[in-house]
C-alpha cells in the first residue's frame, strides 16, 4: 500500500513538474533550462520545509506513510535531477561549456540554499507561540 501512495504522489509531482517547468520555459525562454532550475529550487525548498514540519519532532503529526508519500512521492516526482542531467549533457554536446557549467553551479548552489531556507522556515513554523 505504501508503494501505491508513493506512486500516486509521484504522478501528482510529475504533472506539477510538467506544468511549472513549461510555464517558466514559455515565460523566460529555453536557451537555458530555467524551467528545470525553477522546479529543482522550488522542490528543494519544499522538501526542506516538509521535512521539518512533519519530522518526528515537527509540529504536524502525520503518519510516516503520508510523509513518505509527500517527500518521496510528490516532491520526488516534482524535482527533476534526471532532466537537469540530460539538459546539461545536451549543452555540453552543443559545445555550450559555459552554459553547462553555469547550469551545474547555479543548480547546486540554489538548491542547497533553497533546502536550507525551507528547513529554516520549518524550524520557525515549528516553534510554539
């Protein structure tokens, strides 16, 4: 049953990824994978926030299976590391070494900052009062 909930969450996350990534790409352009970057940063922020709020010491008491469905399913299906990797490879194959390096550097730094920010927000929200 847990696998089913994670699979359903992944389907929701994948649909959300498609929508958000497409919206960003149409709005900004596709010369750089901004849509994938936006999804990865937003997903990193969200997983940091959910991890704190629903963790064993968090203020939201949720069933561990729901927590897994959210983190592994929805957010795992939402974030796009495999798409990031494929798009970076395509940039390299096109000889766009600088854009490929920028994609790797910005993605890693932005996602680490986002997961930290989500974690910090979760800690603040988890404090009583």
